C-alpha cells in the first residue's frame, strides 16, 4: 500500500497531497520479495507499474538472497540518484517467525534471508533511512518476533556502521587518530535522514 501511494497509484487525495505527487518515481523504486500474487488477483489490486523494478519472492530464492539484494541496490544506487529509503513490512517474514502481523501468509522470508538483505542495503552507503511497519506488539505474546527483528537490525545495521567508522578512521592522519584515542571496536549507529525535497525520495520495499 505505502509503495503504491508514494509512486502515485491510488486515490489522488492520498497520492497527490498538496500537489506534490508522486513523491517517488516508479522507476526509482523496487518491490522486493513480495508473495501475494493470488491475493492481488482475487481482490483485483492495481498492478505494479511497468517502470517499477519488481523482484518477487520466487525470483529472490532462484537468484539467491544476496544476489537479488545486490541487483535491487544497484538499481537504487544509479549515478543520478542520491540515495534510497528502506520500507520494511514485517509481514514479508514467514508466519512461523513473525506471528505479530494482521495479514498472514505462509512462506515468507526467514531471519537468515532478511539479515543479508539489510546488510547489502545498508552496506551500500546509500541507504538514508529505514522504517519497519505492520508489526503488532499485541500479537507478539512472548516478544520473540520483536527480539528477532531487533537482533537482525543490530547485526545488519551495526556491521554497516562499524565498517563506515573504520573507513573514516583510516582516512585520518596520525595526529587526528591520536586525538580520538584507540580505534573504535564496537559501534552501532542507526539514524534516519529526511530530505525536505521529497522529489528526491527513493524507496526499497
């Protein structure tokens, strides 16, 4: 739904707010690992725009998660683009590990697949933010789904932040390094960036 609205697919009062729509061009977005083909047909959902790059779950598994993630990221890091935003619906995960969602469908991503996807995306250096939606804590009786999400985010985003910090540290001259003390060894940085010019927004969903 979010991806459809920001790319201009839907009612004009939602897709063209104060005359700024579409917020994201279709060819600057990727629909990744979706698996609701039958529901799209049953409920006659609007088809994905032909310009939008789509890599559904069967294609992701045929390619391998890291190869598919790299293809998606390469599309979003073209020279004319300044960066991309990650929109992650928790229901992209398999019901067995993510019961805390309102829309259930078997056969989604595993933790071992989501982790490499986020590492590739955040490791590109072009991801400017991330949001996680659909997760419903009232349905997470033992908090296992929340812990799983947190663990994946810590590893994926922490690894990218650590590599960036080490790279920046290596670029310093000796006196600058001494002023900082010893080389950083345990760094986690999670942040979001909002570009006031919404026309520059990019999306990876």
